[in-house]
C-alpha cells in the first residue's frame, strides 16, 4: 500500500492482480480499498486493479468537511487516470465513478461497472423515493441525535453484509461507528445530485459500455435506481447477483467479478 498527496489530500491506495487490463475501483462508504480483494482475486490474471481509500476511510487522511465529499472523491480518482482504465464503483463510490466518467475525456474510461450506485436523487417524485426515505429514517434520525452507534447499527441493518451487529468484531464496529458521519457527507451527492449526474443529456452522452449490478436481496430502491439510470444510458446492461445484498462485492465476489468481466470485454 502506498500513501501520497492526491487532489490536496493524503490518499492510500493498493494494487491487486497482474493482468494486462488496467482498472480503477472505488469502494462504498464505511469500507476501504480492501473490500475489493475478493473481486480482484477472481480477476487477477486478466486485470490489474488499483483501489484507493476514500477520505476518512482506511489509511487515507480524515475528511476535513471542506467541499462536496463525492466530488472530492471523483477528483481524487481522476489523478489515477494516466492511461485508459475500466472503472468500477460500488454504492457511494458508484456515484463518484459516474461523476468521473462524465468529466473525463473520451477514451480514458473503456467501460463503467456500477454496483448499486445509491443515487437516490433519481427516485425523487416516485413512490420508491418515499419508501427509501422511510427505510433510511432510523439511521438518519439517530445521526441527528448524535447517537452514532445506533445510527451505524440501523444503517448496517439495511446496507450491511447481513452479519448481525452483535456478531461483528468490536474493532470492526468501532471502525464503522467512527466513519458513520461520512454517510451524511455523501448525502448532497446521493440525495440531491450535487454532482449533476442526472442533468439533461449528461447520462445520454456517455459513450461507453455500462453494467449496472444489483443484489437480488438488496433494498428495492437500488433496483429502481438501476432501472432509472439504464433508461437513459445507451450501451447498458443490468444484472442481478442471486441471493446477494448490498455488499455483494464482499459476499459474492466471484459472481460480481464475472459480471465485471462480461462488461469489460465490451469496452
């Protein structure tokens, strides 16, 4: 693992695999770059995957609250684009990946794989939006009270890997609780589309293969988001990982890797 200044922040990154195709992967909130280890192992002979710790995660520097969080993540990701890559993003990392793809010169991103990008703004005005707000209310209200442990537990009940809170290693729980405020930092990008991913003609302008992946056991909101995005993208596929929830890159890495491989062969 290396650590260097990128876009004005100290960012840790690691590289997986030795394959000829270069890829860049952006993890979900509350995780770190190591979350890609299983997926990368399955692709090790075909791809070299670079993954970095988002600010406040893993071994990167803390988030200082200055600026828009997901736009900062996209700016950091842009510093890795020294040659064409296959871009992969999960959850909030998927939103940053979309922002990066829209801001990058044609040809630098060969393919885009998005695993449950939590761009809730795509649901505004729909019944699914109201259902999503209700589903997320317990962790949002606990965070507003400053009860970070309750907020984290409520968040993980919906968006975690399925491991009960009480069964987690205490060190893992402490890691998650410490970073829970970063969920709020992502909200301008996820709920309000501060990065203007959904602005008129921006999704339609993406000229590259896109794969939208969702776990079949994930909240209904992520499937609705995938459908909303797919309706506006040109070269797009939508796929489900059977029996998986939101953390499918960790719980079902071989299946996710297989879908990534399908997409990159189109790029």
